[in-house]
């Protein structure tokens, strides 16, 4: 079990890295970042104050959906083993 968790952690970060990289590349072209650069802000300040706070929202959404996925999979597996309809298993009905 520990090896499985380790393997999932090793390969699981790739999607998050791709998402945050895309967001950073998008946000760095915004006008407020260009204005901060024109005013003489250094790269670290631009990254920490302007880019990261505006690029982190999609990562939070993706992480919350990623945490919900195992629970949904468990419900779907439970419903397929018992022969009940998926909607009943998701709603928690044991009729």
C-alpha cells in the first residue's frame, strides 16, 4: 500500500505542474504585470505579489476535484458490485 501511495505521488504532480505553468505564462502577459515591470519591480516581487496570487485559483479547483475523485470512484465501485443503480449509491439510498 505504501508503495502504491508513493507511486501515485511521484506521477501525480505532473498535471498540477502543467496547470500552474500555463497559468503563470498567461498571467505574466497581463497589463498589471507589465506595469509593475515598467515601474521597476524586481522579478521576485512580481512573481510573489502579482503572478502567483492570480495564477493559483485554477490549481485550488483542480486539487479539490482531485481529492473528490477517489470518493466518487468508491461509490461507483460499490454500486456496480451490489447491482444497484449508480444514482442510488451516490444519494446514499440502501433500498
